[in-house]
C-alpha cells in the first residue's frame, strides 16, 4: 500500500469508538440488534475497544467487519476535538462530535481516491489538478466542528468526481476500456453470471454486483469506485491494477488465496484459503 494511504485507515487506538457510537444500525443480516445513532453499542468497552472484535461475524455483526472510517475516527477525536473524549464533556459536545464524524468520513474517503489517483501514471495530465483538490480537501478536514457541520459535502464531492472521472478515462483508455461493452457504470448486475468474464479496463462505477459470480474474471485496470460487491464471488479473479477499490468493498465480497489484488488493499482474513 502506498505510504500516503496508510493514514487513511482507521486507527482505533487513537479514536474514541466513534463508529460504535455515532452511527445507527438496524437488526438484520448485518447486525444482531438495533442501535440508534448516538448510543454506544453494547459491545463497546470502557477503553473504546470492541469486546467481541475477534468474533464479530460469529456474533451477527458482519456489518462491522466491512466498515472502514478511512481514518476519520482519529481525525475527529484527536484533531477536531483535540483529544477530548465524548464521555467527559457536555452532551451537546458529544452530539456535535457524532454529527461531524460522518462528514469527515466522507471527506477522508475522497482523500483516499485522490491519493490513489496521484499514483496512477496514466492520470499524469490531471495530476496538478488532483494535487490541488487533495490539498483543498485535506484543509476542509481540519476545519472547526462548526465549519464541518455546515459543509456542503455533496457539492464538494461533485467537484472531486469530475477529476476522478477524468482519471478513470485516462487510465482505462490504454486498456480498451473506452468501448460501450466495457461501460457498466451503474449497471444492475446483481447475481450476474460473469465467471471468467473479460472486464479488463471496464467502468463498474456504482454497479450493483451483489452476489455476482466474478470467479476467475479479468478485472485488471477496472474502475470499481462505488461498486457494490456484497457477497460477490471473487475467487481466483484478477484485480491487478483495478483502481478506486476500497477495503470495505473487498471485505464485503468473497475471495480466495488465488484472488489477485491491487497494492492498495489487503486480503480479508475471512476469505477461503
């Protein structure tokens, strides 16, 4: 993984368990019980660590295993609120921390994409613009709690997305990804039979690939930003050079030791050998 992206991973030791408190979840296949926003998960310990972290899947909390704050937890805990624990201050301060956390999480996800885009040689024509947008986005994450709460994140995301789309076009142009056949942006491919499919250089931006069979598929150089890979079968698939793929997406999928991955992500521990 590029060194610049390491800080965009959650560091629970520097966070006050924000994802376990600020976010709501509903009893489902992903969560064993309901929990409203702003209420601590019953599994959260006094040291802000998860009491069942090693057994989350067995205990019915699969949703927790596919979540990553992209480093927003430690940013809000240590920078925005200067190391002040939400348990120690007024309730209003805690609420503001919980409101700000999802905002910074979205900004940090954008930082992940921008940082990765700057590692792609084919995107060199827009590197200067990407670098400026990266610096601007990083500056936004360091705003005050009030500034972050008032931030129009969708508007900023739209500006970033213009550059990410251009990046995608440049990268995929050299891989035959410009054809209509390779444009699966936003496609409904739930449960699709794509075993061994040639998806090299394809645009799968926002595609619904839930439970799709992608075993043995060639996904080299594919754009996977926002693709829903829940329960997708990636066994023995080749994702070498696939870009804008995040760890949460991969954690939600199924794979094997034979699945080839880009350097920006790691092989999930629950995948088969």
